[in-house]
C-alpha cells in the first residue's frame, strides 16, 4: 500500500498545472454560445457529477438538481465510527474503485478538480489485496492463481500450478484455455443474437467454469444471475473476438504481444469532453499517478466524494439543490420543446435541457404522468423504460473486531459461486470483503474490518416482510463468518443496511433495448432529454462518472465531437454521423484495438 501523497512531485506538478485552469479563462470549443437552463433529476453520483460539470459550463445559466430523498449520494454512504484505539470507516456501498486507465481518468480528473488529491489512498498491484483474491469452494477459501510477490519464477510456477491441478474449483480451467482457440464460433441462426453470460462461458470454456468462476465474479460485480445477465453487454469484447481467426484467448495473446490495447470508445469521448479545459499533458500526469495501482479509495470513505460535490454545488450561485422533492411529471412544450417538471400539486418549472439519472421505471411513470389533454404519449420512451424494470437488492453488513489477527488470510476477500450448496451458504451471501486489507490507511484502529454482502438475485421475488432487519442481518453475517472463517468472537461494532433495488440488471438483449430506448427518447423529446446512470451504461462509480461527463457535454449539446485534425481515434470511425445529443450518450462503436499512436496523447 502506498499513499498518493508520497508522489508529491507529481501531485505538485498537476496542482500547478490546474491552477491556471481553475482561475484562468475557460474555453468551450465547438460549443454553441446560446445560454441554456438545465435540470438534473436524481442526486446520486451520476446526478451530482452531471450537475457539477454543467455548473462549469459558462453557457449554462442555471442548474437545478432534484432529489426525492432527504440526502444526496445514492448508495455511496460512508460512516466513521469511534472504537477503542481509533476510528474505523464503514462503507455501505462501493468502497474501492478500479484504477485501470483510461477508464479511471474522468474519476481522477473529478477528484483533482474537487481538490481531493490529498485524500486519495491507492492500493498497489503488489499488495496482498491486489494479489490475493479468493473463492469459497467447496468448503474452504481458494486463492486464485496470481503472481506471488518476492517469489521466484520456479516458486510461482509450483505454487500456482498446484492450485490449478488440485483445487476442484479450477478443474478444467487449463484445458479450456488451451482448447478455446480450437472451438468454432456460434454458427446457428442465433449467432448474431445476444445470449446469457452462462451460455457464452459454457460454450467457449465449460459449464463447470461458468458455475464456479463466472458466477462468483458476477456475484461480486452485479450481484446477478449469469443465466440472465447479457453476454453482449458485459462480455461484448470477448464475443466479438470469438469471431476472429484466433478466437478469444488467441486474440488476447496476440494483442498483448503486439503492444496494442482494447479500449472503450466512450472512455476517450469522456476525456475529450473536457480536454479543451485541461492543460497540456494533463492526462499523462494523471495516468502516471495510477501506474502500478490496483484500486483507490478516500481516507474518509467514498462518501467524501459526495460531500465534496455537494459543497461545490452549494457554493455555486447558479446551482439550486432541491431535496425531498419528488418529480411527479415531465412534459414537453410542443412549440419550444422545453421540458416542464412538475414537483408538487401545482408547482412546475421549465428547463431547456433535462438529464434524468433516476431508475427507469420511475422515469417512465413521470413521463406518462406528463401527458396532458390531447398531447401524444411518448410511447417508445415509456414502453422501453417500463420494460427495463429489474434490479436486485443487497444487504451490506459491516463488522469490526478488536483482534487484528482475527483471520489467517491477507487479501481483498472472497466470492461465493452459485455452485456452493445451500448448507454452506443458507444466508445466500455473495461474498466477504477483508476491509482492513482492501482499504489500508483508512482506519486508525488496529483491529479487523470485514464486510458481508448478501442477497442480490438470490432474494428475487422477496416481499418487504421477507428481508431481514439489521439485527437479523448481523446475526446471519456472523453465522456465515463462523462457518467459513471459524470466527467465534463477537464484533466490537456491527451495522447493516439494506439497499433496495440498488443494482440494475443488464439482462439478455440489454444493448438492443437501450439503443431502441435512446432513439425513442431523442425522437420524442427532440434531443432535450438525456438519460444517464447505472440503469443504462455501467453500474460502477467510474461508469457513472464517465456517463456524467458525456451527458453534461455532448448530451446537452454544450460540446460537439471533433477529431482534433485527425489526431483522435474516432476520426476513422465515421464519427460525424454519430448522434450524441439527448438519449443515452454512447458511441456506436463500443471498443477498438488501439496502437501507441492512437493514445499517445494519453499515455506518452
């Protein structure tokens, strides 16, 4: 574990570079000069970041943020608790963020603009949390094969080889990797259609690997059922590589050998949306800070990001935050295409642009309620939003023990696959996070912090009365930890929170449905309504921040895409025909194989 502030020279360089941008003249190239009024519906991380980015646009005269609850931040919730020996930070939502570049660069850009650079904690790729990741199977923890730091080549080969050959959870993995390039791609009449993650992994590797490894991985990310999750949405790159001569693993090996990279186009578009505001070399400096890093977090938890965004917005005169405010209806003026938002029985406000980050079914209800008299119903938008209605609930249980040597493992934690029998997982837990290792430097107390995640798709169909209350959830978590890790001690502090419908599920056909939804919203609302957030294009915090950058620029037509005289990768993608205004802001070409010249402005 190493602190970002140890790289003081790099930080000071960036801070000096950003000083001009913070206090100098701001330039919005390729943007219309007409003033506009914007609204953001939803005060989660997507909504907060979108409002913040809009507030930085000199052409945006007013930003109104609507939030139904009494707090901002969605399920980014952090709590600092005093215990014997110091403090411990409990996270009730996301706790660490991946630092893969360029995906993490909008996040880093936001942290620096909010002056949170001294609050960042970075976990090295050589740390136990990065190297040691476990799966529970069938009745014990199994470390996934990975290089062992400070061990020689022979030691690594012997240790990892033993695990691969002797642990049942990895049975068939080696043979599947070697034989996958020999398997023909799907050639039946369904070849061009989407399929489930389970079907894709079973075809290219084996059903056993889908049950034991893939299900555990997607429990950790989506808390979802791989029989329902969309392979095209979540594994699209690999499905596309399947169609090449080298198939999936052969293509990945070839790309690695030729020093190329597979990049998501939207990541680069998000950076381009603010590139004109940033000093020369800005992305290279940010990239250098996370080189060799695995994940990052903040000293006081990711709730710090929410607090800083809220503070920045409240200090801006042109931003108005309305909490405890339910958006009851959204309607379009047939002459001006402006959007009216009804927030009470008689209260209504009109905006030129609206970015909606609330759950799809809730937005559908507001759009349907906005139809008055003989106005046409936005059938395409409402229908697609109503059909996108599946999200899972997750119970998060944080436990702190005074004993710093509570468990014999060092690492990020472990995931539980669907192949584990009910008697080994009656709580229907998804995984356990070793918080003392995954967020080193966050707690000042010397004990052991653990987090148990339960529910997800396992709790589908449950009624409100079926969910455990916090006290019961803590008891369930303790039972799981005793069974899996033999922990019999009582925690000094234990707290639980249930997040209802917290993680939207991208089921089979998600991409085609979102494309249809985006077209309908653009057509029926004349490009004035933009959709963003975890319901559409990624459930992670970095995904949501990327969407906010895209929505607050191209989505509201504050920024238009250009190729910098042919120096950007999309100059070869027919970008002039892309429609990025309104709807779901996303490139029609999801990914591309990048060479050094394509991204030298980012990494060189």
